[in-house]
């Protein structure tokens, strides 16, 4: 029995990154031998074991044979006769196909170390094309390592394009698609994930709502970058600078999806896209089974971002409607997230990446004053039933009017 450290831990160690998870491959062993040494088996389709003390994963060396369509259409073969090189060959990228023995000696049969030095994401073998999920994984690695200068090898990008055109991407489950997308959203450069998918033709399959924005013009006065798809990815990039929260980044990605519903006769204007986007976001979230927190934040940011941008032009009633709709009274933290999306929207434009966004502080100051108005004194004054809500609304409107008279923002 020989045990090797494999995959991300070997890669990240040589990149000087923190190693959080350690995975091991066991060569020359059987499942019975692993159990006899106290390992706990957790794998069903192939034997994966958890170390009884560390909880690290140990998998028997294995290979796979394509037996059907999609990323689940494989038959796994394992046993003591499978070599380390055979196991590594089934992996996606060369930088993920390196191993270390117990003495720290590197085993690198497919040139992963050279590709690390070249900052190149390159597939290990032609077997890469058998698993459509790898298109998303490579796009995610491109986003994760973009700040280190990594790029996708030309031959790998070509293979990804062929895979996107084959129709196999449609076999991916919505859960796996969203899992990969959410991981990409938490990376340093989440916009790169979507840029790569569009470059290889996969975005139209995976996220057609976003792909539809590319080529749709916006007024050059407001959007020097012109293209609505380009703007959206610029907003996502800015959102990543403002927040580590995946919900904020997802909302930034979705905030302008309504522009795809604007009739061409109205281009480059997109009046009302904030109202049109809700149905598109709902459909997207339903298809990808997006968690409710992300879904609700995306819907609210889409619906109110124009009103928030132009808060000085709104009536007191309109602003209070916005506060109520965002439920700032119970979820102030979420309102702060919405404001982050709005700030990213303003900065996600050519030549505007450092713009100030006073609207955020103005609205937070308004909210701080409005939240001082409590229900209890209204009840103690004798109001009952629906009259309580009406009186609360009246007092909030009076407060807004007073604030805006004192401070004409």
C-alpha cells in the first residue's frame, strides 16, 4: 500500500497558497484493507474513505470508462492494480494531476509543474471531453487564479468550445451548475468565469439570460462601455471589490437582466427595465434552484436600483414604498447589501470605477431616523387595527418630509 497527497493541496503548496483540504490516493490496496486499518468508507460508486483521526479523504486509485451521456455516464474501475499515473490521467487539468509521496517527492507525469510556471490551465488528456462539468470547472479555475495571471491553453479552450457545441452541457443538473457558479462568485475575479463561458459558447447554454445582454446597446452618455453584457460583468467585478458575499455578487449579475426584454425599437433606452427584470430573475432562479436569500436580494436590487440612484428625484411616498418593499425595518443588513449592488452598478462603467456614491449614505441616514419611530407609542395613543399601520406610515412620511426639507440632498 502506497499513499500519495494529490490534487489541490499539491498545486496550492507550489503556488504559495494556504492548503486547507488534503486529499490522498491509495495505490495497491483494497477496500477491505482500508476498513481493517480503521478508515470509514463514504463513497458509493467508488471507495472513498475518511481517516479516523484527521477526517481527510483517502480514495483508492481508480480510472473511469465512459458508458453514457453527461457527467454521470461513467463506470468507475478501481483496485490494487490501478497505478498512480493511471489515476492522475483521469483528472481535468495538469496542475491538478500532480502528487507527492510521503517524503514530499513530486510525481508529475503530465507536466503540471511546467504549466504552473507558465500560468496555464491545460487539460490532461482527450478524456477531458467526456465530462461536460469540466467546462464549468475550468472556467471557475480561470476565475480563481486570474489574479495570478493564469490563462486557459488554446487547445483546452478549443476543446471546451467543441464540448459546448456538442449539446452535452444540457445534461448537467441545475444543482451542479449553480454549485459551480456559486463557487466562482466567491473567487477574486468572478467576472472571468462568465467571460470564459461566453468565449467558449457555454454561456448561452448555462445562463442564456445573461448571454442575451451582450450586443444590446445602452445610452453612451450613461454607459461609455455601451454593451449591456459588458456593463454587467463590470458591475460584477466592482461588486467583488465591495463585498465578499456571494448573494451581493449574484444580485449584481442579475440587476440589469430586464434590458434583454426591452423592444429593439426603444434601444438604446431601457426605461422600465427595472420592472421587466423580475420575471426573468424568477425564471432563472427557479431553473437553477438558487437559494431564497440570493433570489430575494437579486429581485430587490433589480426592482429598486434606479429609484435608489435617483433618490433625490423621488417623492416621499416613493421612497417609503422602497423602504417598505425592501423590508428595511426587519432586515437592515439586506438593505445595506442592496446599496452595495447599486454602488457597484454606478462604478461598473467605463471611466467610472472610482466614482463616489453618496446615495448610499443618504438613504442609510434616512433609515436611521425613520427607525426611531416606534409602534408602541402609537398603540398607547389609542390607535387600533389598521389605524396603527396608517398612523405609522403617516409619521414616517412626516419624518421624511422634514429630513428632506432640512437637508435637500
